[in-house]
C-alpha cells in the first residue's frame, strides 16, 4: 500500500515506559525523536561505544547512569534504531532494565532528566502515522490488538494491522478519485463532444463502487461486537431458571439459586466468550408485580437492560401453568434479538406457548444439560457470529460513519449522472466528497481533532 510521508510538527525526543508497571522480569523505556541517540549517550556515558556511534538494529549491555547525579541506576540492554527503520520512523533508543515499579520509574526519570519529555497517550503510534509508517486503520489496529479480549478479536486486529482494511479502502479511494478526475476532465467539453456511452459507463462504475462500500459498511456489526462485546440479558419470571442458566454457561456457581422467588434482586453481570466474541451476560431480577421496594428497583433495572441488550434470552418455565402474564410478556417480544428458552423440559409441560413470528425457541434443562449447546448455537446465529473472519476486514464506528457518507455521496453522484450532462458538475462534487470520506478513514485526509480522538484511546508508551 502506498503511504504518504507527512510532516511531524514536533520531533523532539519523547520517552515513556513501554511495559506495564509493577513486578516483572524486564521493563522497557522507549525514547524516540530527533536527538534520541545523543540523549542515549548521556544515559550510558561509560559504554565503550555510545548509541550515537552504533549502527541501527544493534544492541549492547551497559550500566545506565542518571545524567545529573551520576548515580548508577541499573544494568540494562540498550537497543538502537535509526530512522526510518524504527516503529516511529525516527531515531529510537530502547532501554531494557529490571522490572518493578521503582526500577522502571528511575530509568524513565533519568531519560526525562537527559532531555526527553514524557510522551502523550499514543504519541509513538501517532508519530509512526505522521512519518508514513502506518495508515490510520493500522494505527487503530494497534490499539485494538492491545485491547483485544479474545483470540478472534486479536485475529481481526492483526489482519487490520497487516493492512487488510487499509488496502481495501485505498483501492476504493483511488477508484472514486479516478472517476472524479474523468468527470472533471470532461467538464470543459461541449455536450455534443462527450463520448457516447460516457454517462452510462461512469454511472455503472459508481453503482459498483456504492455496492462495495455498502458491503464493507455491513461488517460494522461484527466489528462492534469484537471491540465492544455484546450485552446478553437473561430475563424471565421468578424461578424460570435464569441464575441456573448463567451458572451453566459460565461453568461455575456464580449466582445463588434458590426456590424462593425474588432471590436475585440486582443485576449479576459476568464476562463470557462465544465463538471468540466477548459477551456480557446479565442475570436479572424476575419480572413480576411486587410490593417490595428493593425488588421493584431490581425489576426496573432488568427492564432497562432488556431495552439496551444486543440479545435477550427470555426464559419461560414450561413445566408451570402458563397464565396471561407469561403469555403477554412473550407476545411482546420482537425478533430478531430475542431467543425464548423453555426451561425445565425434563418435566411434563404445563401448556403450549405460542411465540411471535421469527422468535427462536430452545428447550432447556439445567438439570440434564439438554439444550445448552443448541442455545449457544442460536445465540451465535442471532448475533451473526457463526463464521470466523479469516482476515477479512471489519469496520469500526468511525469507519462505518465515513463509509455511509461515501455511500450517500456516491448515490447522489449516480443520480446526477443519470440526470444528464448538465448535472456533471454536481456529480463531480459528490464524488470528491465520497473520496474525502474514504481518505479520512486511512488518513489521506485528516485533522488535528481527528488524530487527538484516535490516539487519545491509546496507553502512554505505545
């Protein structure tokens, strides 16, 4: 992928701890920027060969000394990277010393005393972007990779870091730009001089691009679930088996199970991975009329979570007599984000329950384990988690916003081309807007506010 070199406004050396604080075998202090190698010389004055005298891609053992007090701080391994062959594209020195809160703090303070300033969150990766080492989708993937909660999320982030999404966006960007240039080139031609099939051919090309943009935008749901997780709420009447289901899914006794109605009065939330996607399982208070003020608050919280849920697993005790309240609650459920679990199916049925159109049902028994795997499969299908990504790009909220903007502009451009030659100026304007939206995804077009928003999510040191 072609990545443009950009001007870094502040190339002064920055320093940060690149490893997590606390007890550890090794800590890494990273220094990057103009003068980083000379700064490294001040930290290892007794070394036979200073960082500034060494070739890039080399390392050596040295004693790190405080540049102001001369105190010997640590024995460390010093790595030297020369621009542009470093993570940031700048001269970089990494000091690998002993781990632990105090040793790492002392090494970082020494780097700051030698002339570096403390890096801002994400500043190393921001410099990598500005120096053309990464596009914006790859920079975002660094953060996603670090924050991934499952193997599947890490797999997708790794593919995006390798350019899976960026290459596709750049291809679309260049094709939209080419169409725009072709339309603008013909604006100076008289209407009768236009190639005979130009409008039809260009309109067809725009339609193809719009279709590809829409398909890419449709990956937002999976991207949202991988990055943010899905809220799965277990709801139902008291004693329907909600807490038993939570325990069965987790494989441990997390929630108290008791025959006394109203045992669960507050939300119990636990993390759970389904097909490599993080879920937030929420066991809620039983839905019923009650005069207990505490239980009423729990029920109110349950109903609010149901409204927010990506998926509602609504349990019904099929062994009990089905009254109007139960049937009314089930009738109010709407597909597709609902699964009805008919629990205690090892017992005789108390009646036949009619479900709204499109709502899935699964027979369950927490006593025998029947239906648990079927429920997991239904949950995965309903959330769209059946297929593994295998490296295909999935987009974030920022990406899908820009893609939808590009789709709208592409559709407007297609309509203008269909209207005839007199609308070509308008079509060209819409195509430029579509190209700019795509350019903002990869960083061909960006603002300081956009960069602050993206890199503000990062930890200090990356």
